[in-house]
C-alpha cells in the first residue's frame, strides 16, 4: 500500500533535485555553447582522456552514481582540465535541465546497461524518444557514438537508429579510443555511429 506522506516527500525531493540541476547548469553554461556529452560516464576514464586530447572542446560527463562522479571529478582536478565537467544526474533530467543555446557536437554512450530481459528493454537508453530529444539539441554534423559488448542490444540499437527520422547509421571509423573499465572486461564489443539528419528545432 502506498504511503501518501512518503510519496509526497519523494516527489518533493525529485522536484527540488531537478530545480537545483537547472540552476547549476544555468550557472555552468551562461552562454550558448556546443558540448561533447558522455552519457553514463562512470569513473571518467574515457572523457578525461578525451578532454586532454581536445582542450578546445567543452566536455560533459553525466552519471547517476554519486560515487562514480566523485571519482571522475578527482581525475579532472588532478589533470587540471577546465574544459571538463562531471554532473550527477539522470540522462533525461540532464536533457530537460539544459539551458537554451546548449547543443551537442558529439554524444558518447559507452557500454550502457543492456537490460537483457525483454520486459526491461524499455529501460534502455537507446530509444526513439531519447534520440528525438538529443536531435533537438544537435546539428547535421553531430555524431552519436554507441558501443556495447552485448550483441542483441547492438542490433536493437542499430534498428532504432535506422528507423528514426532524425538519425542515420554512419560508416565512419571510431574517432577516439580510450579503454573504459567495462571495455577492459569485455571479450569483444560492437560500435555504432549515428549521424544527425536535422538541426535544432
């Protein structure tokens, strides 16, 4: 049985967290800016290396785990990377909270949870709705890079991209290699490049 008081308290916390995120992002990005976004950045291995190699690019890593973000921020601080930011948030909340004028030059989704059981497929990040939201913040040169070690998820993600009106499958080589923790544990992996067809709406 639901507890109305507990439910109300939970909703209040969620609302406050989203408001705090919007305020934080307004302060972080006060002007229009194009960013490289890593969805589910983990401990920041990939994006920290990417930011070192591309000091001219603004890079943002988002993860739902507080501990992972803390570790990622320690990497950023040790390397003294002013172009790199790590944020504790859920991907859809981050998208919703982004200020107007912030767009994506590239998106990386590396070894996300495959949610292998069919009843859990709705939890996968690579969904038509997510691609639509990202496309609204992207231009015709924006690339989305997806990598997984679970072949059924790769096949499903490729189908989602092929059927989406705002994206198409690219045949380009992977632009930047930096082994993640999950990649180091994988026997093999599959990579997908999606190219945005349209600009911001």
